[in-house]
């Protein structure tokens, strides 16, 4: 097979990309297994191969946890295990 033939066999990508549920700067709420609620500011949203989104957020409340970062996976609707929009 030549290079020109391989070019003709390429499969097109999905025509409808899925929009991420959050953008940088959005506020979300996370609840720990202990019942502590954290207010997070979204810093990064990355799509995963499974169609979900990896979200990295910085804790803004409670104040004593402000230097902490939380990483989780959410679905296309913005909800995940113990994660919900604010």
C-alpha cells in the first residue's frame, strides 16, 4: 500500500464534539465521604477516552483547606461521585 492509498483509507473523526460541562473558573461543590462539603474553583477540564471529563479544582472553602487540590471524574452532565454544580 502506498502513502496515497493510506490517505484515502483514513476514518473521519466524530462530527459532534461533546462540550465540557465546566470551564475554568466555574464553581462546583464536592462532598467527602465524611460529609464535609468543599467549594471548588475549576482549574482544568480534560476529556477522557470513556466520554467523561477529568476535572481538577482548587478548594476555596472551607478556608482551612484552601491550599488543597481535588481531582475527580464527571460525566457529560457535570455530575460525578459526590460532585455537583454550585
